[in-house]
């Protein structure tokens, strides 16, 4: 049943979104480096933002955040999750020429690392530098700069220090295993585009916080407890594996949706994911999200992703028996120099407020185990034939 069928055709569950707040929060998040494994500062920033919204929260040992907005009933409670960590790199070797070979944190191409400004965090403090291909000078290598292979063995980090050899690096406190954060280089255009590295998933975090702000500002009462979750290791696979504590019945992940040939996602639209590389998302929760988007008139599409996984996969793999769904902002050049549009981010935030205010997808889910009564069904009836069609 559509969540709008018992509420009247004109009643909206979605709340207005503060665009200025959304973009300001996104800017703050992008200004805070957070490659997977080096996320403490962005955790503190997110906690400060939750404090400002007067939303209580708890932290896991490693720093994932579980916030709570109390509803009319405690169960079957729901969660919405976005991840604070981003792609990055790490020092693999101190080289004789005073530069460093690198290994990627997360899965991204060294093609997008070439020419990037970056910050290295070492024992003596942060150091600035540039990631360069091994053959960086056309004046020296001529056409070889165009034929050099693309992989992480073909790039190196050059620090902006007087360095000539490996021992010079060691004197600066540089060591194997030091983290490297890639500059986001954000730009907010007059046409509404947001162009930056690390929109995955800081744009999702900003949309979630904007939705939470809308709920707090409107002073509406949610039907069940809601847990905004902020994870710190999605890019390396563990994601939302340790924040649910077995009490959450349904969870929506927020992430990026690649705009590319063969995909339905568009950077100005909300995308509702049907399946990723870990398998299909829950049928009933997904249909619920689609009905909400249609009912609110939120421009959206649906898509299937073959080489993609999100926080939901980690939650299921950790043994959580929950319904999962995926809501995305369309993004061009994912895991590269990314671009989305503010209409997609606002659409995600509005859809989240509608979801927060909607009734539980399956009320029976408040019990971890129970009888078959109340368990849903999926349609299997034969569709009616159109007039004039042969049977």
C-alpha cells in the first residue's frame, strides 16, 4: 500500500530543506580531511553539528556515530546512514630521490591522483605536496608523458620541502604508513552544480543533517525512533557493521549514484537503488521509498549498480536481520573529480524527511522472531492484457 493512501492526496510528509545550511555543512565537511583510517577530526565536526541541532548521540570505540531522535513508539525503529570517510592514499615507500611511492586507500584510479594537491600527516605535523606521475616533465620525456601506464606504481608524492634523498624525508618525520588526504578543490557554481572530490559521501552526510534539521525545526513527532548513523570505514568495506545493536528493523543508506553510459542515474535527480554488487535491496522498503518519491513529486529515477557497494552491505554481512534500501544523489565522475547538483541533494533530503515521518514498512518487524501473521507478500498475479493484445 502506498504510504499516501491513508493520508489524503494533498497531504505531504516531506519538509522544506534549508539549502543554505545544507551547502554550508557540505563545505565544512569538505574542508575537513577524512581518508578512511584518519577520520577523528570529521567525527568531532559531525558531533558539533549534532550538538547544534540538539540531537543526542553516542560513539563507538572507533568513532562511528549513532544519533537518536525519539518517536511516538520505540520500535520497529529505523536508521539512515551516511559515511564520513573518503578515498585517500598512504605512504608505501620512501624513495632514494626524496619522494614517496603510494598505495591507494579505497578503490580509485591513479589517473585522478595525478596532479592532485595533497596533505601528508606525519609524526611532526602536516606537510603539503603534489602527487605526480614518474614522468612529469614533457620537456624531459617528450611523448613518453603520454604513454606512461596508469597505475599506482607510476605516481609519487613530492613534498613542498627542500628534500634530496630518503634521509631528508626521515628527518622530517615522514614514515611508511603515513596518511595522505587529497584536496577536494570544491566549487559551488551559479548554475547549482557542486564540483569537488569526496562528494561521496560528504554530500550524503550534508543531506542527512539537513533532513534532521528540517525535522527539528518543524517540531514534528516521528512515528518510531530514528537513528541517524555516520560511519567511518565505508570506503574500505566495513561500513555500518557495528552501530545497529540488533534493535534497528529497517535502514536506508545514502550514497552517490554514478551518471554514466548504461546507468539511469542523472546528477540533478534522486536515485533509488534497486540492487548493488552485494545483491538486491529489500523489496518492500524499496517500494516504500519509490512511493514516497512519487507522492511528494520528487524528481527521481531508479538504477542497478554492478560495481558498487554501500553501508547496507556491511550491515547485512555483519549478521543484522534488517530491511535495507538505498537513496542516492546522482553524480558524474564518481571516485574522481565528482559533480552533482543541488537539486539532487535537496531531493534526497526531502525524501529522507518523508521517510522519517512515514509509518514503518512492516509493523511486524518490531519482533526479531515471530509467527507468519503480518509477514508481507510480493505480487505474483498475472498482469491484465491491454485491449487488442493477443493472449
